[in-house]
C-alpha cells in the first residue's frame, strides 16, 4: 500500500459568545450553546483544515488541524499551505505503516497544527486498514470512559457559580476557571465556584500567563488560606519565564501546570530540568499530533509529572483523537478538557452506539469510540454546509 495524495478542505464553524449564567438552560443542546447572539454582536467563527490521506488501494484516513493565530500562531491560510505545498507532497509514495519515517520527514520547526492534521489522518488510516481503534495503536486502553472537564471564560462570581451548577446537572464534575486579572477578584470567582460545586468536584484555574510571579503567589496563598481547593493553576506567568514559574511552584502548595510553556518534547525537558511545573498540558495540535503527544506523556511520566489533555477546540475527529489519547495514556489526569463540545456541532454521523453523536453521557463522561481508526465519520450533508470554497487559500 502506498500513499497517493493528501487533500485539504477548510470548514468554518460559527460559535456563540460564552455566557456567565446558564439559567433557563433546559436540554443539553441548549446548555451546550453557550449564550445568545444578537445582530449587534455577530457570531465569531472557528476554522479547521480537514486532512484526507488517500492510498492506491482505496483506503483513506481523515484528520483535522486546528487554526488559531492567537494561541498556536498558525492561521488557516498558513496551515493549509504548509500541508498542500510542503508537508503533504512528502508523503506521496510512502507506506502509511512507516509512521516513524513519515512523521520524522515532516518534523520541521513550527507548523505543529499542520503536522497534527496529517498525524491524525495517518493514525485514522492505519487503524481502518488494520480494523482496530486508534487507542490500540497507541498502547491499548487504560480506561474506556473519559470524564469531561469544561472551562468558564471568566465573568462575575455568581454567574460562574451558576454555570457550575448547570454543568453538574448534566453530570460534569470538573471545571476550569479562566482568570489572570486581579488576584483578589479571581479568588472570589473560584471561591464562588467551590461553594456552589461543593467537595468532590475538580476546580482548576487558568491564568493564561496573566500574572506576575508575585501575583501568582498571592493568588495561590489567598485561595489556600480560604480553603478553596484548587486542583491546579495553569500557566500562571509568561511562557518564557520558567525561572519565574519555578519560583511560584516552590512557594505554594497548589499544583502548577505548564501549557503555553510546553509545546515540544524539548520544552518539556526544560520544564523538568527547571522544576517549573507539576503538571504538563498536552494539546494534540500543540504537540504536532498523537505520536508526539505520547512522547511528551512518556517524558512527563519518567519525571513523575501528570498530564492534562487541554482544550484546543476541534470537530469530531479532534474530539475522538483526544478520547483515544486519554484512553491509552496512564499519566493523564482523570478529567479531560472538552470545552469544544460546548462551541459548535461536531458534524459527525450518529451511528448507533457512537457517543459523539451527543457527546456527553448522563454522568459527565464520554465513551471511547470503538470503531476502526478514530471511529468517527462526517455527515456529508452537514459537512458540506460548513465547507469553505475549496479554491480558497
């Protein structure tokens, strides 16, 4: 079997603005749709590059690449061009089972999202040809169902508390607060969430590099004195300031998580050497795909660090890939961040038993897809409705 081509398609998904209250949210779908949009405030959009790898025997695999210039620094035009012009042609004529060779051949600096799209499609293809789920390719299952964590994009304390209560009604037992402003105000937000959620619910906080070293320490000490019970604080200081993050970690009892500081295996090695974090945030697109993500998880495990699988948005294939990664990795914390299920449709077909047709079970978990490859397929009509003119870019 040989790879004959790599195709890209751009999908554009509108997303509503996130709310700070979910009062009146009845059904799951109403709760998932995070707020209302008015003519004065049009919907923003997220764009994804769908990658299809084709072979001379008719088998194909589908992946996707997130495009986010704000976080990943890769707009949709760059991701698509990288795949169409530079990375995709390198796969032609190769045996898809030569995974190490293929992924090493496209391991240029940067372009992690583009590489992730190819990686997911390659794993999907191999799994389909062998008739096994991707998690089998990654090491087999250590869990069959994955608890879901979702994030709350700031707002007043009472609104964030109500969001927790609404999420708990749908089974969710893990929440992440977006903070990084004034430490005293941020403590009020997470304290309100804890008071509403009670014990037994995971409360995480993400400063998104928003604090100075002293502010991060003050936030943690205030929260610790009030007994808020924050499971971890994500990226409290600037990504480049590993010494500063190490100082925060040494000064507080709260676990410190690296996100923007941890893209590659080399980044993670430096974090470990500097004692800068207790937890590593793995995002498939940030790592450059499942293959690299597993390497990061192994390095973290060797150093005694846990890993969180973070939100990077995405459609059905991305969600499925995270489920397979969580299912096959011992060092991943129980709750996996799946805020993407709150943003827009996943555009998948709803075959019987496929939990991704309606992602969340009553107890706030998602089963790992059982089908070959990623175990999901796009609904052709819905997919076409959100496809951007393929001549673009």
